[in-house]
């Protein structure tokens, strides 16, 4: 197993939610802190958190503010966060990219994916056979992924045509359920 950095995308304004999801609390814990803990407990090191909307408020929730990476153009979409994050990472064999609004992804899912870390890997969690997050990118691909990341599609366009993406079933450990609106919070706790 190679070294695996963690990259948490937490820059969005949460338009459908009404505020940045990074700041939303679930079970008394902000989603940004929860997702960061999941990455570190799952074996990612170092970890970076991409911030944008209400960046200072999100940064204040981190155990170490130096973990934050500013996505200057965060308002243009997830692609900006992914580019900023990938370009900020120190040397590692791979990076696991995680989203702040996935509370049913736990450290066991992260560990299952980080066990595959290598410079050439492309893998992603799957839930009941359906591709989801987090996504693992070997270092070999970082610049290609960053160059292709645009708008709110993140790495979707880069991943779509590839035949070498390993789908790692994680439905036995959690789900890809995401929190989009306040109405989703009760289901996220269950």
C-alpha cells in the first residue's frame, strides 16, 4: 500500500441548503469536521480541506487552520475546488477525494479505498454497484484531472470514458447519501 493524501472539497455555498454545508451540524458536529475526521481515521495523511464560501468560518472549525486551501474561484463550481486542492497537495502516491456532504461515508470506506493507493490507481466507492464517492486518484493522474475539472462536474468528464476505474463496493459499510437540503438531515442521522 502506498501513501494516500486526503482531499476534502468543502468550498460550496450550499445554495439548495441555504448556507454552506461545511458549516451544517449533524449530531452536534459540523459536517466539515466530521468528514475531516473520517479521512484521517481512514488512513489519509496529509489531509487538505478546500474552502471557499464563508472560508473564515469553515477554517475556524478545523483543528489546524493550515489544513485549509483557498479556492479563489470556488463560485465557478466544484472543478475549481478540485483544481486548487490537487495543486496544493504534497507528494503522495495517491489522493482520496471526498465531499463534505456525505455523512454516511465512514472511516471504514476510506480505509478500504486507501488500501489501493498507488501512483497509477483510479478507483471509486460504489454503493450497490452504483459509482459514488470518495474517489481515489493515483499521482500519475493529478495534473490531467486538474486540467479537466470544470464547473460543477468535478472529475466526472475525466472519469466517464475510462475503462480502468475500479469500482470498490462499499454498500456493506455505508451509503453515498448526500445532504442537499435541510430536509435530508433526519435521514442522514439514521
